[in-house]
């Protein structure tokens, strides 16, 4: 099963480069994975920018298995942006994984998601990791949340029509759509995989904590041209992560 990690980004060039490094370190075979990133701040220079219109996403950067598209017209809602990013995935991808631009993914993230998707159309991990100041990673229960660790079969996603045109809740709305068609889920952690999604909190500009109008307020921030630099994160060892054994209740 080929899986595509799909990422929506906005004004986060540094953590985005670290997330792309996570993709480059995935243990899933190279021919069975890809990463598509969609920026709608126009922050990255497209290769044919002179002919770029406001509503077109053009290839701005690429590397082994990954592609970054950039456009200057902001999507009206995050749900619409997520659907547009999904449409950029290669035709032969059978599954889609949600990857967030400011979080980290350990090397078995895509392999674990694929294993779960062989059992059910929707992969929803029961555990998430939170980084500690010393670089270790603490396990916490997700309580069914933490959308950035989900994956789903492309056929199920297309059957329900993707995400609704909304913000802050588009993930739970998608979950309800899956439930309406009886698309069951599998837990990769229950299959024996260690948790792989490292959820990081970046303070006041994290969309999860900005309230119902957060997407609109975030869109008012000025966009400056940036150069994408793929690099290891400073405080988490992706190649030899230190995952603590205890499991804690959901933190956020």
C-alpha cells in the first residue's frame, strides 16, 4: 500500500523543515511513500513564479519523495485547504496520512499507519508523544483526538467527500462522516507499534488554542518570503528517540 503524508502549512518554515526531515527518515520503502505540502501564504518562491496567479499552487521545492507547493491566495477554510492538499497527491497513493507542519513524526510513523490500514479504513492511534525539556518523550492517551496522527484509506476519504468547509473542528467532522459510513478504525499502538506522533505546542499561534476565529486571525499575519531548510529538530533525537515507558492521561 502506497501512503502519502499530506501537510498544510502556513508561516512555519523552520518547523516545516524539521517535519520534512522526519519524512526523509521514514522506514517505509521509498517507492511506497510520498509527502505533499501545501502553503497558501505565498511564502516560498515557485519555480515559475513570474507566471503564477493568485489561485494556483505551484511547485516551490522538492526532495527525495516530497514536494512543496505554494500559492498566495489564502483558502477560506482549513477544511478546503486540506482537501486541496489531498488532491495534489499522486494517483497511485492508496492512503493518506495527516501530518502537521509544526509537529514531529518518528521513523515508523508511516509503516505503523499502513499496518493499521490493512485492518480498517481509518488509522487512529490511542497514544501520542509529548516532548520534555531533556529531549525524552512522554506517552499520553489521545482520547480519540490528535488528528495529526490519523491516516485513512483514500477511497474512504473520497467516499465521504473529504473535510467540510470549516475550521477548528474539521477533524471531528471528518470522524463523524467516517462513522456515518461505518468506516471502522484500527489503532497502530494496539498492533504493537510504539507511538510515533510527537505533538509540540508553540504557544499563542497554535491554531488549536486560538478559538473559533483562529484561522482567520492567523491569516492576518504578514507573510515574508522564506527559504526552506530541511534539518533535524534541536531537542528530539529522531534516530534514537528516548520514549519513556509510563502512559499518562491526555494532556491537551
